[in-house]
C-alpha cells in the first residue's frame, strides 16, 4: 500500500507538514501565522498520522 500524503493547501499551494505532540497528530504550517491560511487553521487532531492526513485531504476535497 502506498504511503498516504497530504494534498496541497487550496489557498497557498503548499503541502502542509504533519506534526506530533502529546499523542496527537496535526496539520502544521511553519511559515504562516495561525489562522492566516487553510493549512494554518485546520484544527482537527488524530491519534494516527494516516487519520490526520485523511481528515486534511477530505476537508480539501469538500472545502
């Protein structure tokens, strides 16, 4: 099975990073202030990297 990868942000075009803190994975944009872009304002957190990427990709598709 191929590795699941996050899709680019629809607003800025950057592919966000997936960070891990305190048992949760989350979408992280190192170069944008919180809330300034789609990739810096996505606040879902999941216990697995794959679930976080799935949630991000789904939000991009539905957004």
